[in-house]
C-alpha cells in the first residue's frame, strides 16, 4: 500500500497547522498544469476549421454542455465551467496515476481529495438552490400531496439522502481508483515473483503479466468512466437545485 503514502516534499507549518507540500499536492499541480497546457494549445489560435488540439478541446466542452443540457435543461450551460473543470481535473488526475516508471501518484485515490471535490459541488448545489428558490428549496424533500405523517417520514429520508450525497460521490471515486491500483500492484508483484522461478521463469510469469495488461486497459477505461460519473452526478444534483426535481 506504499503507493498511496503521502510524502512531505517540503515541510511547512502555519498557525499550528501542517500545510506541507506533499506528493499529492505535486501531482494535483501537475494535473492543473497539464489541463492549462491542453486548454492553451487548443484555444490560443482558434480557427474555423479546427486542428487536432482545438477539436479535442471543443469535443470535451461540447460533451460537458450536452450532458448539462440533457440533465439540467437550457439553464445548465451557465454551470458548464464548473462541471467542465471538475470533469477535467478528475480525468487528468486519474490518468496521471497510470503513468509507468515515474513514481506517478493518484490524488483521487485519497478520500480527502475526492470529498473536497464533492463538497465543492454540494456547496454550489445548495447555494444555487437557495438563491433561486429561497426556502421553497425545502419542497425538494417534501412529496407532493402527501399527508403530514407520510410527508414527515419521507422528508427525513430525503434530507438524509441529500446530506449523504457528497460522501457517496467521494467514496465512489476513491474506492474505484484505490481498488484498481491495488489490483495492478498485486498482479505486478505476481509477475516478478512467479517469473523468478529457476525453471521456466517466463512461463510462470506470462499469465499474471497478461492479467496485468488487461487490468491496465480496464483501469484506463475506469479512469474515464469515473470522471464521467462524477460530472454526471454533479449535473443531476444541479438539476435538483435548478428545477426542484
């Protein structure tokens, strides 16, 4: 499990709090740098007939806006910068963790990072809900035309479900990324251990190596899917705040 260890690269303290610069912070900064380069190269010289980089940026942005349009409606486009930023950050952090031979670290394999992202989304949803609807936002938790007894029962359940959203959103991403990297490490260890037998080393190491290659491809798919799921759920939560559905 040492691949998930937080290492202090530059110890810092302020007001009794540890604010050291860690390997997790470093790889999040690298992710932001990669996103900045991707956006700059793709939008620095926009053309009527887009090149590869511009087409890539436009494709990702259109993907996010289409998702918001389907799940939130026409008003969803005003939240495109938030969902686009969350999607890109989660996606790049997930993909950077799959880089071989460079000591890559996956920030999204730590629940503190994912829950921070989830609470950003949750806070925006609450702010949007109360700014648009005021106290009427609480009608989201009350079933229409229900009597008092049933209404109170459902209200409690809906409020607890609503408050659990940032935790389920964070844990889903954290658990998938952690489990995938653990499996890669385990089967990578099998390749070395079984391949070191004196007799037929390559034969014993072939099967776990093949499994590790398949798991790497699967983990690449999961990295993309989990970024999509995170952005999709954020869009659905915004839909509740905007349309009270």
